[in-house]
């Protein structure tokens, strides 16, 4: 597998009249062609303008949000499923609780509170066990939806944590969306993977892991799940957890769920150690089970702006929003090395 990158130099005369140059590396994702531009000089700008989280504000938000948190009291005051979908009303997996989203984005839109009893705003305090309970609930919801209606196979499971990541309720939770209309981003990935298989006779994801294993972006294993930094990240400090040979959440086994949960926990704890608490997670899962020979279920995790008053939403600009490509201030190999040290 060829990982393509092109390097450019930008030259300028600085305000003191001295000539300067910056190197920009444009990397292309081998499957999708998405371009990630890396300019290490931007790191200085990021440190100056973006900064790190305000811990006092974080503690204040934890305290103030706890009293009126709708998820702490979900067992008593939360929504209930239609009895035809779930006669028990709400689903429980360990400390996790699943219930319908009060405002739906699709036919089956659920909130999965990872640990009802644990209202915490520090990613390291969420814990792999709670993430695993949440993933078990998510996989069950995906299976129940298709059992209820065979057309309800398209699904997207993910997590927004803290307001800079698009979350309105800070208590840690997944959202599980299931609908009859494909998700365009998932379709692009599954179709590109199928085309790769048709063209080469090989599995893109198996090839990717074979190429990356032991290299500067590979972090380690969590059970069967391989964790690595993306060569051409779509978003900031993006890590992928790949479940080889399994295409869909509808069919992933217990070891796969645990490996995903353990890896997500380690990635978000790394972000916290870097002064960033807000993050997004998405599980990119084939709507069709049995496609493990050409597509791998995988998690993508990225960091978002640090929580502070008037934070700069520096990665939500016209480039990624409309051009499709993001710019990065740190090389994936650098943050992969930091996570590898903690693995
Ligand atoms: Zn809460």
C-alpha cells in the first residue's frame, strides 16, 4: 500500500524583514483521497490562540450541571421505548441505560448513558468498563431495530463530549441512530472498500494494518482491535480502532466491543493529559453483516477545542466544512508516540 504525500514550501518575509520558509506536507488518505495538510509551524499559533482547558470552568460546569442533569435521573424521569420495541421500557447493560432520544433525528434515535451513577466531566474518569457497557447497548439497539423492521439497517453510533464537541448534556453518553436511509459518509467508506477488493482482490483494512503495524503511527492492540493514528487525519489528533474481519456493529463479538472501549478510554485520557477534554467518537459500521472480508468496523476518535470561555473553534472553518480537507499542527507520528508510551 502506497501512502502518498507531497511537500510544499511557503516563503515569506517576516515583519522584521527576514526571509522565512515553512514546510507543508499534504497527505492523501489511501482509501478516500481526503487530504490532510500538516504544518508544524502552525503549532505555535495554536498554542497562542487555542490554549488549554480552564480547569476551574470545567469543575464549575460539572457542579452546576449535576443538579439538573436529565441523565442522572433517567431511570425515574427518562423516556421509555414503545413496548413493541422494548417491553422493558429502557435497556440496562451494567451501569449503562438506553432510552429514546426526546428529539429524534431518525426512526430509532437513542441516548445511551454510559454510567448513570457517574456524572463526570474528565474523560479519564469515564472508564473503559462504562464505554463497554455503552457499546453493548448500542450493538443491541442496532440489532433490535433490524429485527423490528428489516429496512432499518443504516446506523451511526457516536459520542459528543462537552460543548466544544457539540454536546448539550455533559453526562457521558452515546447516541445511536438507526434509519432506512444510508449515511453518505459510511456509504463512501463501504463502497470504496468494496471497490478496493474488486480491483485488487484484497481487503483494504487488512492491508492497511499490515502496512502500519510496527510503524510510527501504530499504537498497539486492545484484544483483537488494532489502534493507530490515521496517516491522513480528517479531524484533529485522529485515532482509529479497527476490528479486523468484522464489518458491522450488528455482528461484533464481546472481545471486539471491549477492545474498542479500552482503546477509546486510552485515547481520550491522552487528550485530557494534553489539556483537552472535548472529543468526538464515531463507530463506522457497515449496514450489512458478513462483509468482514472487505470492510472493517472501526472507531474514529478526535479531539476538539479545549473547554474555556470564548474558546476558538479553530477546526470548524471553511476548509473542512466545504473543501473537505483539514490542516494539522502536529504530525500523527508525534501523538501516536505519546499514546504508545501510555499503552
Ligand atoms: Zn448526570
